C-alpha cells in the first residue's frame, strides 16, 4: 500500500504523505512547513487514493505556491530587517514619501477629507497616526509590506479625520473604502513585528 506519492505539476514535485486511519472521509492538509498529508480511510485502494489526489491537484499546487511565496517574502523581510543601514533607510524613506503622498492624495479625494501635512517617520510601535489639525504620520516600513496593507493603514488614518476614535462610525468609514479591512488588520497584527 502507498505510504506517499509525488505529485508532479507546474514544474513542481510535491511529496504527499498517505496517512491511513479509521476515518470515513478523505482530506488533504498542508502545514506551514509544507508537509502535505492525505488523510484517508484505511480500506481505500491505492488507485482510489491516487484518483482523489489527482482530483485535488489544482488545490494542492495553488496552496503549495501560496505558502512558498509567503515563506520567501518572510525570508526577504527578515533579511532586510537585519541590514537596514543609514543609506537604505534614507532611500526607503524617500520612496515612502513619494508613494504614500500619492496614495494619500488619491484616498483624500475619494473619502472627502483634507490632509494638512504628511510626515514619514520610523516609529517603534505605530504604523500611522493622525492629529486633529489634519496632519498624518506614516512609518516608512509600510512600503515593504503588501500594497493592500499600505492602503489599509492610509485609509485607517484618513478615516480619523472624520472620526477621531475607533467607534462603529469610524470602522464604517474604513469599510466604505476597504470592505475587507478586517483581513488586513489581522495580517498587520500577525506580521507587523517582522518589519
């Protein structure tokens, strides 16, 4: 009986472990370390197992690539974090000013708010802030993150120009521009410390 098989798709060779048990259903799981297990009932034949995995091969490849890309990005970020010298920081701050200013102007008109001044900083624990005078501050490290996270932080701070709190009304302002903001908020909570 099969103990594992290798799925060859899209220039990838993916090892899948076959785990037989008393279960009644078939399932595939991919762990963060890219270990892939096919959990199947003990009575299934090897042919049925192969057929099941072949039917799920598209999902396996997509998930495998997604995890691989995320791990690669995390490795790059970790490497960058170790090597921020003065020249690198200066370059990133300049790029951050350009990119963030352009995005602020776009969302400013879309959200019908007025920003007075934009400052790029390197806060230890904050990604952005907003004052009652309409001044907004952003951490330059935001430009190292996925673009949708940068957009979320900008929209978050601009929403404070309408609601200087985190009330339901505030989150309604954010959701009007980024309906799935909770996903980005969670990503930042889980990954922000890596930057």
